């Protein structure tokens, strides 16, 4: 962000919040409750969650307005760098008796002019059948249902995992207090998280939902978009889904 952009945006934010305080007659006590909420969210490790639930999808929409590649999606608070690099046939790391229906997820990675990208990396993470993430929630092996894999010579990929369920975001902390106060539920629709990257192209953060799934219309993070919903097809051994990613060149 350039200095002029910083000044423009931050001064407008300052004006907007001061107008907001006057408009609603926000008292000093209420102002202090708000600052305490932010401090509490940091103490609880929820500062990203608190902001992401309300605002991340809005910023992603701005990025998507002039995108040449696949629609971007919110990252959410649970991404971690350094997931295991998988060898084909790709199977996300899982426990011996991992709960959940088997999901085979396939697709391709291409450029906007439809050239296939061999060796593109997909970095995938998702909740388990209880709606919990490894490395975040306790009692799950590190890197469970997290992994990186690459596309084949024809730009295709295939990975086997489980169908994730809708899940409730953490509701016992400051974020939960806010959502409770608003009378909202805590559910996100079932989804897969992916980052897709290839040399010379802009990294894409995606998040894919399943058609006809619960909470698509009332996602607590308001992040579902039409271009991110895939069909979940029944097969003899579970389910399959497909998505073709398009990466765009870096922006200036
Ligand atoms: Fe998630």
C-alpha cells in the first residue's frame, strides 16, 4: 500500500468511525467495551476469526471484481503453511479410521487462455467429520486432512479425502459473544479450502462449497458465491466433485 493510499484509506476510516460514534451516540463506556472486545479476541487467539467472520468476504469481493482467473474466496483463520507434500495417488493425511464419506476431488489448473499448467501446486485443508481442524483443535494429529500436491503433465489433479460437514465456528469466546448478541447462528456450510499456485501466476485462495448443502444461504461468514459451489456426485464408493482452476498473471 502506497503512503498516499494509506493516508486516504485510514483518514476515511477515521472520519467514518467518528461519524458512526456521533450518529449512534456511542458513550465512552460502550467505546471501551469495543476496545476490550478487540483485546479479548487477541488474548483468545481470535483476532483473525473475529474480523474474518464480518469483513473478509467483502475484501475478497473487491479482488474478484476484475479477476481474469477463477473467483477468489476467503482464506479463513485456519490456514497453515508447510502442509505435507503428497505423492500420487494423492490422499490427504488421515487417521486409520477417519470418519466421513470418501470424497474424490478432481479438476485441472489452467491459464486464462486455457493452457494447462503442469506442476501447479494445490495446498488443501479442511475440517474433519466433527468439523474440527488439525493443528488448531486438540486431539487431532498434526496435518490431518491438510496436504499439498501438484498437477500432472496435462494440468489435471486428483485427491482423495472425506466430505467435510458444515461446522460451527468457535463460539465460546469474544466472536461468539458478538454473534450471540446479534442473534446469529455459528454455522459455516461444508467446504474445502485450497490455495493454488504456479510460477509466474498469482496465487489463488479458493473455498468450494457443495450444491444444496445446509447453510449455503446463511453462512456465518457471508462468503458463499455462485462461482464457488460445486456438485457433489454420489459414486459406488462415496462422492466425487470437480473444479477447474484458472490462475491469472500477477497484477502490477
Ligand atoms: Fe473452514
